[in-house]
C-alpha cells in the first residue's frame, strides 16, 4: 500500500500563502522597532492580496490534490469552482478586514503583531475550509478558523466586555465542535469513510441496522455547523460577541466566520449526505425560517438611541441574513440545483456587510458610542460616507438602488419556489419586509438633519483614515459593479457548483 | 404619424429611462444650474411625445420600439423594453405629470432642505415609473416597481407636511409587504411558465401553469398590486401619504404611482393566469364596489361642516373610489370593462393630478387645506375672491364626478357597462349587484364633489370692508410675498376665525402653464374618447382572446 500522496503546491497556495504571511508577520513583529510596527498591517494586506492572486491559475476549478495513491478519485483537497469562489470571498473579506483594522491596530489598545497573526491564521483556516473534501480536513479547517477568532474577540486591552465575550464564544463554540466530532464519529462508523464521496456511497450501502446511527450522525454534524453559522437556536453568542469584539473583528466574524460555517454546511449536506435529503432538508428549512425570524425581530426591537445599537443591529441583522443564506441549502434537498444561490448571496452579503462595518468603524472614530442615532446628519457632515452607508444598507435590504441585493434575494426566493417550499418563501417574504423597516429606518437617519447644537466635535479629523476610505471605496465599488452586472455572481446561482 | 425607424424608436424609449436616471445624479452635482431638472423632464416629455408620434397607430396591439438584450442569464432576466397601446398613454401621462411637477417645483421650491435633492428624487421616481410601464420582463417589472419606493419615501418624509414621518413609513411598509408577496407570485409564474418574458407569457395565456399555480399566483400578485392601487381594505396608507406629501408628491402618487397597480393587473394577472383571474374576479369586483362606496362615504363625512376635513385627504379618499371603478372594470374580464378601466386610469391621473395641483396652489394662497378653516360655515367663496382659480377648481371637481363630455365619464361608464354583462363564466347576478352599488357610488361621488364645490367655491360675498383696502392693482404686486408668507406661516396664517379675508391672487402664468395641459387633455379625452380607446382596444383584444364582449 502506497501511503505517499503527491502534493501540488500551486493548488493549495491560497491557504498556504495566508498561513506563511501569518508567521512572517509574527516574526517581523519581534524584530521591527516599535516605530516601524505600522508596516505590519500593509504586510498582512499584501499577503492576503497575494493569496487571492494565487487563485487566478485555479479559476477553471478542475484541480485537486492530496488524493489517495490507490484511488485518485478520492482527494482531501479540491480546488473546484465552489472552493475557488468561496476562497475568493474569504480572502477578499479578510483583506477588507485588514484595511478596517489598520487604524485600530496602530492604536495602543491592541497588540499589533498578535492581532495580525491571529487574523491571518483564521483567514488561512477559512480559505482551507471550502476546499476540504473529507471530514477530518473540514474539522481541522473549521478549528483553525475559529480558535484564533476567540483570541481576536478578547484581544483588546482594558476592555471588560472583550474577555467575557471571548469566553462565551469559546465555550459555546467548543461544545459545538464536540457535538460535531460525535456526529462525525457516528457517520464514520456507519459509512466507513471520511471522504465525502466515500460517505455518500457508504451511507447508501450501509447496513440497515446502522441507519439510526447514520441519521443521528447526520443530524449532530448539521447542528454543529448550524452553530458556527449562528443559526437559531444556536445564535445567542452572536450579539455579545460582536459587542465585546473590536469592530473589524465583528465584521470579520459576520462575513468570513459565517462563510466558513456556510461552506461546511453546504459541503456536508450536498456532498456527504446527499441521500439523506429527506432528513436534513426539512431540518435546514426550519432552521432557516427560525433564524431569519429571530434575527430580524430582534433587530427590529433594537432601540436606535441605546448605546451600541448600531453594532447590535448589525449583529442581529447578520443572523437574519444567515437565515436567507440557509434557504437555498434547504431547497437543494428537493432539487438538483445545488446551493449556488447561497454562494451568490454570500458574495453580495460579504461585500456590502463589510462595507457597512467600514462606515461604522469610520463613524465610531468620532462618536464611539456606536449608536444608530450617531448617524443622524451624516449626509450633511460627510455626504460620501452617508451615500455609501445608504447604498450598503439598501443592498442588505434588497431595494433599488441596491440592485444586487434585490436580485440576490430574488435568486434565493426562486430556489424556494422552485423546490416547492412555499411556506418558507412566505416566511422569508415577511422577513424581508421586517428587515426593510430597520434598514430603511437607519438609512433615513443618515439623511435627517443633525440635532441642533451638536456641532462637529473635532473638525480636523473629518476625513476617514486612508485604509478605511479604501475599504469603503472597495466595497462600494464591488456593490456598484455588481448592481450593474448582477450576472457576475448570479451565474453561480444557476448552475451546480459542486 | 411621423414615420421613425426602429432604431430611433428604441433609442427614444431607452432615453425615457436613462435620461431621468442620469439627471437625478446630475442635479446633485455642485454648481449644476437650478433649471437642469426642469430641462431634463422637458427632454423626457419631448421624447415621450416623439415616441407617441412615431408610434404606429394602425397597429397598437403589437409591441413597438422593442429592444431585447440579455442582462442576467442566470435568472433569465432580459432587458426587454417596448410600448404598445396600453403602455403608451401611461408613459406620456407620466412624462407630462413629472414635467409639470418639475415646473411647479422650479417656480415654487418646496419648503425644506435642499431643492436640488428634491428634484433628484423626482427624477429617480420618474425613472422608476416610466420603467414600470416600459419593461416587458417580470423581474424587471418588479425592480422598477420597487425603484419608486425610496424616492417617494424621502419626498414624503423630508418635504411633507404634518404627520409626514408615520405617513411615509406606512406607505413604504404597505407597499413593500405587498410587493414581496407579489414577487413570490411573479416567481411562481416565471418558474412554472419557464420564462419571465411578459410577451411570451401573455401569449401562452396560462398554458403550462396548473390551476393551483394560477390561483396562488393571482392571489399573491393581486395582493401586491391591490396595495398599490389601492383596493379597499388595503388602502389605509393612501390618505395619510397624500395628506402629508408635498404637492408634487401627491400629484405623482395619485397620477402615476397608483396606476402601476392597475397596469400590473391588466398586463400580468389578466393574460398570464386567466383561470386564476376568473376565480378571483367576483371577489375583486366586490372589493372594488365596496371601495367605491367606502371612498364616497368617507368623503361625504369629511366634507361636512365642522368635521375638520382636509381637502387633500378628501381627494385621496376619492381616489379610493375612482380606483374602485378601475378595478371593477378589470374584474368584469370583458373588453368593454378592461378598456373602461384603462380609460379611467388615465382620466383619474389627469383629473386627480389637476385637483392636487389646485389644492397645493390653494394652500400656497391661504396657508391651509382644512375645509373648516377655509370655508367656515358660509363658504370660501373662491368664485368671488379669485374667479379663474375658483372656476378651474369647479371644473376639476366636476370632471372628477364624471360629467359627460369630460374625461372622468367614459371610464366609469364603460366599467359599469362591462359589469352589466360580465364575461361568460362569471355570475351575472353578482355583477348586476355590483353595477347597482357602483351606480349608487356615482351618486354619492357627485354629492360630495358638489358639496366641495359648494363649500370651497361658493359662499357669501366677502364683506364690503376689504374692497377699498384691496384695489385690483395692489393684489398682483403683493401676491408673491403674500403667498410665500402664508405658506411659511402654515395653518395659522390668513385664517382667523375660520373665514378668510380679502382677495386672493388669481392664476399666475406659471399656473396656467402647469394646469393648462391637464385641462386640455381632460376635455380632449372627454370629447374624443376614441383617441385613447383606439389605442387600448386592440391590446385588450389580444390580452383577452377568449372574451366576446
């Protein structure tokens, strides 16, 4: 038996480059004098950009590596279209997060070297995850993604909420991992394989007496990924974690962390358990309905005058959005279409949500209370920032001029209607209307005249920091281009990706 | 009339959609001239008129100026544009009303922040409404339908009157809730029918869609469109929105936005899901006539002395009644009824647009739209104070009640005629009942509109005391400042003791320019209804191939 697997380095370049950059940044932090530490941020950004560029040769999506020597069809790492697109989303999201974090990391409250190392490590894990094609790699990737994230949440010095939020996040997340490992154990016992293709075959041919074990394994594995995605009822860690974490980290978790959970869920459902669609289809559909309803209702009840209401609202709304993201996965149980609409929606969501976080980070530099009411009169103070924020919020709401948000929602609706999930479609319709209320309320606040007597506190700092400007501009540019040519991402919604 | 080649027609139609979009960005640029918005709406109107002139009036049933480009292949969305006999009048109406609103805004900038932003939103609104009438793809229709929400919200919420915040919210929430439900219906039709192309789906006449699918689709689409129309009992956003909106907002809301609902019913629900329509038609008819009577009774209640009725709110409720006739015409599923509905659609746009303009002008002059403040116990006596203005107001009110010879008459007559003999398969006794109720509604409509005329236009001759103080020569000179002062002063201005005093400025040249076209078209459509019916009838024939009447 030949145990030596061939490794194609070009194929695994994206996560590897991210990981190497992480180590390089950590080492550089040791040797750079304190005055030059500001270079670390651009270095991290450059590494991520390089990792994203290394996706270019893989864009055809037909490469794989870590294949079994005696069965070349079974590979642990596959750079197919699904993996490449999600890697682009993850690395792009991490890149935007780095831009967002540069002003924060250059301040004194966060140890810069450790911060960049943890962020890049987590990004490397998230980039590995969508390419994983066996459960062991998947779980390792998931843990590499989330373990640094706990530390990122609690990293800020002198913050009481940070460590507590990190502990909560850590404990609940570890529980989920344990559950996942139990489920994977069951599945392995029933199917005799860890490769997705092998599991799909093995479960079909499994001893009928093991069917209960297999089903329990499938359900437990799903629950774990639902947890990572912050699906209801496993969502309670989100608002506090977002509140305790530095703002860019919250944005990172809401996009990259969510994408990682999502990719895992898509992989295990459609790749590993395609035969159990009758089990996970309704389960995911119920999760989707509950998630979007709970998230949107909680966002609706957020008082815009309360401290931290802007972050809280973004946190809850991201739970609502996670619900929409689950809908095509549920629909995939009933059709042959696959969950491409989820990928398309995630791409849209990733760009505009990070854009919204970027504007929030910018506003927080002048008004650190993170209240929605702090955005009152932003149009009068900084028209460009207000327009960008309005555009991001309307994209999230799915209203023109956020054309891409509208059509991404249409694509999600279409999968539900196509799969005959009428009730879920109606629930989602009601949720879209609820979400519109709080997004539009925030948009309206941007354009309201500022309250009297509230002069600009310090006029010289009116321009956003350059990296923030770049992040806002990048996200807005992506949103505008996609609004003009939605086909660019919706093309993933039509065909099967996997 | 003017032979234009296909490419020119396509360009004209494209210009109708692109010009306002570009314009809405251009007017926001620093140092852009204030007349820019007016110029753009003027250019759009010119393009619309040219399009109408180049339209082949011998074949209104075929889609003309058609362009069809793939946009989002993944969803099957195509940029499919075109005009035919039922969209052309609506396009011209939209272009005209927006131009008149821009004219009005240019001369009398609304009180509130940044007039340029107001113009920009007006243009955005125009782009959305024109697109709604010009697109031939279901998802594009939905996009256009949603596009009007944001501009209208801000027009009401930022430049509106009292209670604007809640009113704007109500407008948006009702419409959005309706339109996401409508999206489900559109997707159902598109997914089951295999295409989102409106022309292809209309030709298929529901073939390939199961009975249940059609029922669900009509129910979902119908709810979305009924909110917009608005159909009783989903109308309750309308009075608040109209009352709070600035004049231009009210005019466009009544004149154009409401039409998007009925246009959608005729264009989408009627041909694409005929079986579903047939099932729901009796219910639609029942809601329609309830709306007619409800609207009229609400108006009658508002017009009473001491009821504190607001003129804008009254006209808004009258819209509920008038749109009831439109819905009744559609519910009959006959050529007569649907033609009547389309006619009433245009007529309502012209007449109610005119009425809202007039009420806006009245508010500028007197500072109030409250009937009791204006008229007191005796009457506002506009005939005496400002004869031409008063006469025009009476003209608009009489046109609204459906006087033969004016535009309001034909649509309602045809709708009721359709109800007299509805399509085969519909219960004739039920529709005869609707006919009787609608007939009663016309009586009530006449009653409240005449009462309005009685209270606003007539009244005791103003006391002799003012005459020496206000010689003719003095009034026009001071008119501008008077009106501005009254408008700024709000309700407290010139309304001491519930009775106005003194002369009011009569029609100004710009008002002649703004109201004149609407008056002329009201007369034209009333005296020569064929000008519209010849356009719509061939299309209706092809939308309802099964109907014999």
